[in-house]
């Protein structure tokens, strides 16, 4: 089967053109041995099915990061290259074009964002550009669909250009000659959203805009997630799945080892999807009823912010601050996602370039960023003692995030790459691309995480059945009571936190707890193991060695901070 590679610089609209060419039947994959993501799909040309690969964006075939290395390697697997160029930034894009031409692979150029050129006062002589490069050049607009049909028609006309091998300086000199011959720029006044683009990256105005965008995004994410839980997933589980499970429970005698493993323990004669720990109760409810709604809402808003063009501006705005803890500006994305759900937050660390950065970001998210359900219980349970105690919890977690980040930055070998990023113009995103991206990311979670979550719930259930947790409670009592100042039964709540943080906090509230103990319990629960879904995703993202290191940091820091709070308070 013929393979067509979509290649170009980041933020030139490759994904939009990919969506136009392939529709919605696409597959998102990781390049073997890496966390670099690419997308593939299919279309028909002259009655033949061909595969389209959306290659990771790259500025050069001389790799400076993992994504560019993968793009260079994938070039060897293609039959035809569609080089997507940003028509409004022709000079920057042509360097990669010349490198691709030197590879002698059949090629066609999609001169994308053609509709933006007239707004920016850019005039390009297409005939002269085609003549100089010696390959078909098709003006396109991924947003409107302009030129897409002509692009498909010209794919069979792709030719292997006869281009000499040039040095870096020679390529840039040739790019300059091309620009002189084919491009003219006229003066024009900035439009209102172009002034907004500039304001988004300036420190004073940018911080205000960022605060407004993030607050609104967080409110919308929580609204969508909680609405999906309340009006879709909970009714499905309670009205459809619960009656079926109760019948299965009755058929199995309402008790017994197999019953407790498969269905779960009955709580007051009923199945509780959070506390029953059955494979078919908690095992299904944790990924689908608790996590999936937030996965959908987060990735929807993330996709909108990505395609509008705001996220690169946010990354640039916060880059200097994030470098203090060994990360660059893009790390703010998984950090913010963690305020709703740690699962998409850990998965979002894939946007970071180095393994070191991904480790620091994922570890900090799991330790110091409380998910939405945990926050709800912190406000509800700790808040009843007074708002000052809620403030203590959040101030403590914020200080842990900063101090632990600084320590990890100094102790871990390696460095944080500088943020080299192209800032695209603001655009109205096409809903088709957003939905396609949302489906790909959600599907990835379902395929990767759900089977392992089910297996983990099964293991936890078996440990409960055989009384292993009771033994752990007795073994750890000196630490729980002596160091943290919490009741002995708090161990069970901490273990329950593996399934759901708010349920664990709720179990803490069942014991006679002082305000001090509730603050310590909330902080320790947040900083110790995240929920089982996050644990599984963290393991898949970091690998066994780094996962064990991250786990050790979690437990050590949770005990240290809890002990200090016990002394201070």
C-alpha cells in the first residue's frame, strides 16, 4: 500500500489538512520506543486505498529533539511527501522544503493558509515558485477546504526533484533568492485579534489574559465533566448496570470469595460502585464513571485551546517561571490538567521534549496537584472547620510543588531544553478536527489504561478479601499514629485513595478527627499514591525504573510533609 507523508514545520496546519484528506477514521500511535505521537488514516486515489501519515512537525532533517528525530526516520518509510508550508511564513518553511528535495523522494507542496496571505499583505507568485522548485505547488486552506481537491488530484503528479546537496548556509542563501523572486509584502494595519495575539505574550497583559482563560477553561471543564457524570454515566450505571449486578449478586448467593471478587462486597445490602471493589462494580465504574467524563471534557477544551493557537502563547509567557523547577513553559499544560484529573495530566506530559522533564512534571502532578474530586472533598470536609484550614492545605501543596520541583531540578542529571516554538496566529478551529482529535485521545485512554485498571482493581480486591490490608494497617500504625498523628484506621482510607481520593477523604471524616488531623490527612492523601488509574498511566508513561523512583519520592515527601505539619500545627 502506498504511504503518503504529510511533513512540515509545527503549526502549519498539517493536522487540519490531514483531517480533510482522511475524514474521521484515523489511528493515533506512539512511534516504537518513544512517547512521540503520530496519526495515520486512509483515503482513496484513483480507486486505490493509500495510507496518510501525519508526521510530527519538524523544522529540519538535522534533528534537535526527539520529535524531529522521529520525523527524519519516518521519511525513509514514505512513497510520496506532501510538504505543507505556511504561506504567511514562506521564508522560514522553505529550508525544510529544500532538505526534502535533496532526498529525491516524490513530492508535492501544499501552500497552506493561502486565505491568510491577503489579510497579511503577502503576495506570492505561484507560477514562478513552481518553476524554481520544480515540483507541483497547490495553494490550500485547511480551514475552508480551498485547494484540497486540487491537492488530491495532483498527488499522482508528484515528482522527484533534481536538487543538488547544499550546505546549511547555501540553503539559506537559496531561500533568500527564492523569496526575492516570488514574494512581495505590502503594508497593512493590524486587526483586533492580531493586537490580542501580541497582548497574549506580553507579561502585564498576558498574565491577565492567562488568568481569565484558565479560570474559564477550568470552570467549563468541571461543568462538562460533572454534567457527564450526573446526567449520563451515573444514570447508566445506577439505572441499567446496578439492577443487572444485583441480579448477578443474588444468583451468586450475595457473598463468598468469587462473589466479592467479581461483583464486590455488598454495603448495607447494596452494591456501592466506589466501595464494593468488585471487578464488575468498582472495576468498571472507576475508568468509565469517574475518569472518562473528565478525560472527555479536558481533551475537548485542550483541543480548542490548541487549535485556536493560545497554548503556545501560554507556554512562552510562563517559560521563565517554569525553568526554575527544571521544566519549560509547556509543562503548565499537564499541571493545569491535573486540577481536574491526574490521568490526562500525566498523559499530557508527552508534550515535553526530554525524559527528565516528563519525569519531573508527572511526579509533581501526582504529588502536589489535587484532582477535582479531591478538591471537592477538601472544600466540603476541611472547610467545615473554617476556610483558614482549606488555605493551609492549598498553601502547603503549592509550596511542595515549588520546593520539590527545585530539588528535583538540582538533583536529577540532565537539563531542560530551551523552549523553541513557533507561535501560530489565532484562528477559528474547525470542529471536525477538534472532535477527531478528541476521539483519538479518548480512544487511546480506553485502549491503554482501562484493561490495566481492571487488572489492578482485581488485585486490590483479592488483597482485601485475604485481609492483607488489615495486616498493613497494624504494621504501619506506629508511623500513622506517631509521625502523622492520625488514627490507626486512616491506613484504610489512604489505601482507598488508590481508587478514589474523595472516597478516602470521606472515610477519614467517619472517624473522630480534629481540624489539625483533617488537614494532615488531606495533604498526605493528596501527596501519597494517586488513584489507581493515574498509577497505571504513570507506569506506562515512565517505565518501571522511573515509576519506582517517582513512587519513592511520593511516599517520602508525603511522610515528611505530614510529619512537619503534625509538629507545626
